[in-house]
């Protein structure tokens, strides 16, 4: 998890945090910025958004996030302002947790930070989407864990141990590409190839151990029986679909948000 920015908040000096939502001085927001949909969770209110990732700068619609990359930072900021500014309590600066694709690295995190500034956060944290999914599934992070996240336009296969990323692969394919004939087979083959590559290049037994236990399956693709059936046949290994797999990432980010809210460092906020 990466701290992107922290600045002074309007919370009283020495304020001791209480559990949400009774902590009136605090506000927390978990965000999952997907290419197809944006999901948001607000402390004390739960899931408040699950809407298309679209902004409207003029007469037409613009998609500011494409294939897992923020390609239009101002557009993303406008979208967040339109969707969330009126939902956040006045005179507070939220603690924000944002999920991030594993292989997009610092560029994604920096662009996310810039876009989220429109919400005037006092701190912004990022978490790898695969780790958020594992937390939403209450997975045992002390054991090797393989996460397959099939989004609308991006699919990632990630190996975790103790919550840390050991290996990752990605393909710019997702459920939005499944309309054509043979597309399901193409996506399934791409995922199987990524897993096979990880197995071959792993000099330890961690990938094999994680696969034998059953890979966690999340994202909208986990709701496609035709795809999951092909994956089981291609990998010859069990799959463990996460409950409500399409919202797993934002729910995992919400768990991190709640943990961060109670951390001792969160109480050291000075008045402006």
C-alpha cells in the first residue's frame, strides 16, 4: 500500500478517532476506478456508486480510463467531482483508498492522486487491486495466493504472499471483448497462457502451490459460467469465485480504509 499524499486537515488537534460512522470529524472513501465502471464506498454509508466510467466535457461522452490506464486526468477529476463531491460531508477532508492495477506502477498512482485532489483529501492511499480482492474474500494471505481479476477491458493474474506481489501478468482483454465468436476461447487461452508462464518461470513451488489450492476469481468475468468452465479445463485446477466478484476490489479497499482510520498515525492530524 502506498501513501500518495498527506496534508493538513480540518480535524481538531488531538482528535481521537472512533469507529465509523460515529466519528463525526472523519470521512473515508474507497474507490475502484475501472475502465467500464467506477465504484465508490463511503464510510458509514457503504456502497454509494456503481456507474459507468464516463465524463461529459462537451456534447459527447468521453471515457477517461481505458484498458486499466488513466488517459484523461482532468476528465477523471471532473467525473469524481460530479459523482462524489455532493456525497461527502461538508468541511471534512476524506481519507481515500484507491485500487490500482498491479502492473501500472507509479504512473497510475500519480495520475490517480492528481485526479482525486478534486475531493480535497487529507491523505490518499493506493492498494494493488489483487490484494484488495484477497481481503474482500477473507483469504489467508500467509499462504501463496493466485488472483485472477477479469475486468471489462483488462485481465490480471497476480501471485501474492503475505499480501505482497511476487509475480504478475496482464492482458488487454476483458469481458467487453467477449461479443465476437471465439472471444471467450481467446480470453480463456490468454489467461491460461499467463498462468502457465508464471509456473514455468517460478523457481520455487509457490505458484504451483497457489494454483493447487485454487485461484481466486474476481471481476465481471467471474460471473460468466462459459468463461469459468473453459478456465477450469485449461488450467486443470480449481477456481474459487469471490462472492459478488464485480465489487470485490472496492470492498477490499473499504477494509483497508477502515483499518487505516483506526491506525495511530491517523490521529496525528493538526488543524489548518
